[in-house]
C-alpha cells in the first residue's frame, strides 16, 4: 500500500492499494490465470478448460448424492447452451436474463451468453414479480431463463406483457401455459450427446464491452442496472487473489445468490481464475448439513449467517453454568492470542496459556467442526459484521475476514487477509484501487473495477461518477472517474478503512445529533427476541424503534408474562414493552446517550421481499417502511412527548 499526494478537493490523501500481480503467471502450483491470459470472461473459461480439463470444477447435489463436474464436462454443457442460444438469432450486446438457483446450469447459461457477446442480467429467485418485471423491461431482455413457469403469469401481469422478450425458457413446465414464447430447456437444448464441435465459435469481444447488467437493490427507488465490463470483473477478481491468494486445492461453498455481485465475482469467476472447485449448497436451510458434507476451505457469507450461528450457540449455552464459563474463556483467551500475534496486545499470562489447549479441545474445535473443520478463509461481506461476533469466531480460531464493496465497483473495494482482521474495519484498498474522502467524509473510489455507469441513465451516472480531469485512465472505459459510494468512511493511519454509515441513511435529530441507524439496528437484531429492527428519528427530538419479534421467543415471553401471544393487544401491554425495553437497553448500552431509543413498537408481521419492505439483499426499504408505519410512528412520538418522561413504550 502507498499513500499518494493529497488530491485536489479531497479531505485526506489518496490511498491506493499496492500494484497487483495481474500478469499471466507461469504454469505452476497455482494454475492461476492472469489478465494477460484472459481478456474477457469467456476467454477465462476457455483458458481454464485448457489448463485443467480433468480437475473438478463444480459439485452439486443431484438425486440422492453429490455429483462432480470436471472442466471438460462443463465445457461440453456450455457448448450445448451456446448452440441453442445461437439459434435464437440474437445480436451481440443484446440482453438475456436468468433467475435460477446457484448451480451448473447457471454457469453454463452465463458462459454461453458471454461467448456470444450477449449481456447477462441475473435476477434474484426471491425477488418480487414487480421488481423482476421492471428489470426485464428496463434492460430490454430478449430471453429469460426460469426454474419453472410458475411465476410467469405474475411476471406478465406486472410487466404489461413484457413485449421485448422473444423466448422464455423453463427447466420445468406445468403444461398449463399457452404463451408461444415459453419452452422447456429439455426441448430447446441439443441432445446431451451432441458433438460439442458443432457449437458455433465464440464471438470476439472487447474487454471494455459490458458483460453484465447487475441491478442494484433499490432501497429508495426502482433498481438501476449497473454496467460491468469484462475488465471490471476480471481486474476485481485478480485484485482479491493478490490480497488473499487461493490454492488450487480450495473448495468454495456457494450459497449466496449468484445474482449478488459479491458471490458472482468472488465465488464464481475468482475460483475459475485460480482453478478451484465450487460446491453449490442445496439451500440456506440445509447449510449446516452441507458444511459437514462438503467441508469447504473457503466460505463467502453475509453477516446474518454468522449472526445465526452465533445466536444458536448462545441459545445452547444457556444463561449461566460451566459450559458458558468455558465458552467465554475460550473466546477471551483466543482473541487475546490473536491480538498478541498482531502486536496489538500482550500475550496471555501463564494461567491462560495453560488453559488454552484444554479450551481449544473442549470448545473451539467442536464449533469449528460444525463448520466443516477445515475452513482456511471465511469472508463476511455485503453488510457490517458485528464486532462482538467477529471477536467470538476469531477467538475460537475461525480464519475470518471482512471486506467492503458495492455493485458499482464489481464489487470489492477493500479487503484484508484473516491474520490482519480488526473488528470495525474492512481492510485496505485492493491493488490498483484508490480511495479518498470527499465532502461529509463520503468514500470515493477509483480503479479498473469501477463501472462505466448505469444502463440508459446518464443523469444517475453523472451524479455517481465524476471525472476530475487528472488524465488518469484506469481502464473499464470510465476515464479515471471517482465513484461516489454514498458511504461515510474513516481512514486509519495504516490505511485500513472503516465504514461508518450511509450518507442518505444518517439520522439527524432536531437537536442536531447525527446517528447511523444501521449500527443500532444490527445491535438490536443480535437480541434473539428481535428478528428485524428499524430505528427512526430524522428531524425528531429523540429516537424510536419498530421491532419485529421472533415468533417462538415471543410466545415463550408472553407465557412467562401471563399474556395471550395471539392477542394483538398483548404487543402493547406494559409488561411486554417493559421486557422488550430491558433487552433494547442492554443491546444499546455501548452507544452514546443521544442514541437512546425512547419508545418502541412491537409487531409480528415480518418485513419481506414480497410485501415490498426489504430488498433481495435483505436491506430495509426505509421509505416504504416509514410509509407503512407512519401512523404508528406519529403515535409513538405523541405518547412519549405527552408523558414527558425519558422512556416510553
């Protein structure tokens, strides 16, 4: 890492990652493919097949067991998909969309489309019909691939017929659909034994061509299509490899949706570049079983998965007793050992050194065994990781790390190797990526991974990316533009970045205090009683919170308090609010006094993608929630102010 001279108009010096090792390596132990070897994503796949045809590329559950696919076998399947796609007569640059669970078919469709110069538009399988229809119409997708035709009628209804679509492919069809555009993939694909040599040759593509449109979550409005080029994605994957080098023996467990840019770049293209194996989990619900079956060495996750594992452990430990005492001491000593290795803490004393081998055997190893027992890198991304959870897992010996990114940066901006992990910080910029702080300490990013802009939205592009005229061209067709991330950041003396909130989500109370609600909401959802939380207070004299209750724990609490859990009035009962208040206060004890939540509203109704209150990436749609709970929020403030007390239910 180097710190360059202060950039005009910047709040701090420009911080850049050290130069990357992007050149094509000699054939050797890693089998890595650099940017010189593969200029496009379809070339990357072709080079990987040539380099290691008989190595295991993918593993997925089929029938009653796990099946391995070699790169050679995947190449044959890609050729089938390419032949069928070529038969649709689509021109280079046209868009094709897919909404499938992670798996080999996802890869085959994507690689076939890329080889023909088409632009893939990934869709979340859990997204609402309205959002999906908007994306299909906005992108002008000509072809759509679905798991089944079950959702097709609702897509048609929301998309006014989806006139741009020529073809709708379904892996399974009910037979009830009469739309002539709908076909099963079994009828559409050439026979499985077809000669791969009959497939059309891949089309030549420019590295700066758009490879994919990835639509943002749309927390404050309709999703926008981020244009990511081949160069954007390849440079980003190579940068992550330079920061945390993979091994050809690594097995990645893939369970985050491939529609998410994080999983797509780091869990799909990066293993292809490095020659690793990717195993596709059956579902998040069966993740525990799949961890034990696959025993991955690399796992990419969002913080909520680590949260759930942590809460399950806490529930089994109970409130007190020997098991909890052993666990807490294992975390304490393990974390101190980790910090001592970083030079940030004195080594544990003699008693702790004697205790550690016992605690490692009794506590740490059993926990790590439930994660497969051989993880060497566990990554958290997509949202802030709770420092308490980070310290817990690292203390137990999990090689955990955290990074930061956004779709517009393809998506990784910063990262750190597990041995450099620090709670509350997300590492330093990747090689050839620069960051600086702009007005209001907003993080700006520049590099070969930064998008050229939003699909057919020049005004939004101009607002998000500015070219400062310094003449630097970092590739990707953006001319050295600085991306405005919308995130408030802090840059430490050693270059580590800390993300301190979203600029648009910062609550400014009527007393002038600025409060990042996401940190508080993360703390609140660490309480097992609360599944979801939203903190409110913009322009108001104090904060209030709306809390979605975990149903089993609410029923247990209601029984303990002598309340009927099915009676809506029980949620507003003074006893229930007092119990919830105690848990809220405990979770927010470390926040400043002005961040106190003074009034609560409890609800059963979960916030879902279907009811339009969260995004497919589980972010709160705050404007929609504020509108839904407008009367409740007004009543909370009215009651609290009328009572004239420090806290109110």
